[in-house]
C-alpha cells in the first residue's frame, strides 16, 4: 500500500492542476456550511468534514451543457443550417469524492457509454468521463442520513474510483484502483507503507430484499403514497442531489435571430411539468404519484431491468429535503406491511 503525508497533498493537487481542473469540496462563499465541489486553487480550504450538497455527477453530466451551436445562413436561394458540436478540451480531476458518488458514476457509465441499444453512446458524456480522474476519500465516519451499508460493499466500494485515500495518522494510505490511479500512486509524493487501512464507516441499514416486488404490490395504494409524500414541495432537490438520478431535458436557446445553441439540462421526475402532456393531462398530477415513481424507479423498475439499485445510500435526499421526507421510512413501512 502507498502512503502520502498530509503535507504532500497540496503538491499532489498542484501536479494534477498542471493538465486538469481540480475539483474539491469547499464551503461556498457567503454560506455558513454549504459544501460544493468547486475548482481548487492553491490556498483554498478543502472541506471534508461536511457532506457536499451536490454529488460529483455534474462533472460528467453537467446541470446545463451546450451540446452544439447552430447558425442559419443563406446559400443562394436556399436556407442552410451550420452545426458545430461543442467538444471538451479540458481534463478534470476530483479530489475527496465519496465512495457512494464514485460508485454511482459506474451506474451512469452503463447508461451513457454502453451503446448496446439498452443505453446511449453519448459523445459528450464519454468525453467528460474519459477526461475525469476520481480520487476518493474513504469514509471512516458517517452521519445519520447515510445508509450505504445497506448496499454491496458499503463504504468500502471501490467502483468508479481511480485512487482511494484512507485517512491514517499523518496522511493517507492510497489504494490504486485503475491504471490512472497506479500512475498517481507511483509519484514521488507517495511512499511505501505497512500501515493497516482504518475501519470504515458502518451506517444504519435498511432491508432491501424483495423491496422491488413490495413496491409493485403497493403501487395502487395512493393513500399510502399520499402519507409518505406528505409535505413534498416538488422542488426536485432530491433528484438534483442524487448521484444516480440522470433525467435531462433538451431545448434550443436562440442567441440571435439567426443563431443559437442546443442545451441539455437536468430534469427531475419530482416536477409537476415532467409528465405534463400537451393536452393538459398529467398522469402524475400529485406529489404522491411522483414520489411513488421516484422510489419505484430506484428500488423496483431499475433493479428489475438492470440488476442494480439506482441508489447508493448517500443520504443527500434525506439530509436536504425541505419537507423532511426520508426514503428509508418508506422502505421500512413497506417491509413492515
Ligand atoms: S421529496 Fe423533498 S427534496 Fe424531493 S421534491 Fe419533495 S420536497 Fe423536494
Ligand atoms: S436516492 Fe437519495 S440516498 Fe439514494 S443515492 Fe439518491 S440521493 Fe442518495
């Protein structure tokens, strides 16, 4: 196992900065404790004690991204349109991602990279993902919202990471997961170590066995869903904050009367307009219908279709819900029912 002393971390980030934008969790200016992954500059304080409000998925699937620009022009009698696809030219490295976020990248990879017909081969996602290095900080503690131990590997998940740092006295043990991680761990900033990995966080657990079927059995009990979604504001934070949620919308924005861009933006099934049809009919008119869909997608439809949960137990949707909704309460209620 390799070891990096704490005092070498800045040097590591500076090395990474030579050919990539380094993203690290930082308290957002003018807030008390809102942490977001933001570009790191030498001297910036990295905050690893608090949970980031948003996951690292924005580095591969940005909240808003221009896919291409277009311009109309006249060629003789004919109107033509020129299209220029936006290409990513910059590498990125994320420092102190969490295992639950890194693991969710692998779920997104299967949806956006596979190209088999069951998923996209998305050139924008592919470019961003290929240009991203993920350095994960393993969790040795957790808060009451975390429930990653309910899932395979829990806090010990290595999927999606290139290099994993384990906090130990005086620095971090470093475990390389990918070739990129091995290259980094071979840098002269690291040294060999016989230290043992620290014990990792053990979170509270929920029972997920047979949950998919239990959700289907409860589908028509709308009173149950009204009770579980009570107070939901349909704000969509739970979807935006989720490392595994990946819904998006696409629309054109004109920049002049002859030119504009096509953009992809995050969307959320918790929004009323998400399923609103042009006739005015909405098959999910109440927050209860939308909350039911969100949970059933994550814990029933997605596992049935793809063999994995669309949740890593990061706890963000619990920590940040303004209405105090907690997916674990629903899971427990279904288990008891
Ligand atoms: S469950 Fe909470 S976070 Fe999600 S849309 Fe409703 S109020 Fe917002
Ligand atoms: S559903 Fe909630 S706990 Fe699960 S990964 Fe998404 S935000 Fe995290």
